[in-house]
C-alpha cells in the first residue's frame, strides 16, 4: 500500500476511534481487531510526529493536534459514508447481515414471526439475532439495531424511535393462589413470595384511579432472565410482575391468573435503537421498517 493511501486508511480509522470513543468500538464498526486499530493510530502518530489521543485505561480524549486533524478526517469519513449510501440505494433487494440485539422474552415470543416474514420479503437478508436482558453497547459490540424496553432511555448519541408500549401485570399460578390466597391490595404482597426480574426491581408502584402506592416486595427468586421468571410463576413458586405479551398465552390457557386487576402497574415503552444518524444501510432500513410494521404492541 503506498504512503498516501496508507495515510487515508489510517485517518479513516482515527475518525472512527474518535466517533466510537474507544478502540474496541471502532474495531467493531470497521470489522478489524482492536490490535490493528491501535497499531494504525500509533503508526499515524509516528508519521505525523504528534500525539493525537490522550489514552487512559478507561477513556480516550483528543489532544489539540488530534482535534484539528479529526475535523478534516471526519469530512473524509462522511464523504465515504455518502458514497456507500448512494451505492446502497441502487440495490432493489436488501442484502447482507443485520445484527440485532433483543430482550430475551421479546425475542422468543415475537422474533420468530418477524424472521419468517423477513425471509419471505427479503430472501437475501441475514438476521444475526442475539437475545440478552442486559444493556448492550451496540456501537462497541457491532450491532446494527437494538430493541429496548424501558420507561425512558438515557440520553445518548443513538437514534431511538418508540414503537409502542408494553403493559405490565401481576400474576400467579392457580395452584399458588389456591394454597396462599389471592392478594386483594398491593400492600398484601408483602405477605407473598414475590419473584423479581433483576436485583433492583424491589419496589412495585401501582395506580388505582388518582391514587398511587409503592410496595417493597421480597421473595425466593431473583433472576435476569424473563423466561426463567415466567416458568417459576407457572410452577407455582410465587407471584411476579410480567409483561402482558409474555403472559398472554398462559393467561388464555389458564396456566396463569392475573391478580390486583383494579391496581394498574406502570407501562414500559418499546424502542428500536440504532447508530445511523445519516446514511442508514438499505438492509438495516428494510429490517427496521418490517419491525415497526409487525411489532404492534
């Protein structure tokens, strides 16, 4: 590779490191190893005779020289992104891999139908779906799209669009209620074995008319997996708070029974999140369009 072309590549890598705020994130964006990205930056600094980045074990920041260079490198990368977007738009059929991260319950209950429809509509599209109830850094880990369920999202540079709402309910198995009785008020939950999704979800807030009440609950199971939580409730271990979309089929089949019908829990919003503020690839746009059209909550 000649020197001029090598400089262009290294400057593009430098711009991605700044945009991702990490070598790991830039490596994921570029499809390179972290060591290659680091070597590119070190070689660029050596050729230019300046330090471009302040590095610590936890963060990166631009030096004054780095800030001046980044302003020009960002234009270079933006021009390349525009060229790629123009090329993407010439394809009639979306193709390639779209990496998606989805909460476990939503993935198991909703994604199979979406995958089937994506296959029928866009046969050259490949969906790489990861199920996780942990917060995923989609830039650092190289994902194109995330589905997130939350009351609100923390401010970030990502693009987020609310697709709908997820209603939460309190339920138990008929066998559990026959043995332990059905709570008639939120306060009575303190006498029940309440199972939790996540170690922080100790307080459940209810609304009845204009009145709200918050109850601190406890029980014999804390899990970060909603599939395990659902099964524990079906098995009669205790009472839990579940999304309606997860519990609906079990309510219909009488495996679960909703309690405290006159006391509503809060609703969570369902968001589709992605990092493409400009020039979204055709394959990603096609998947998000399908997701919004079919995931009606």
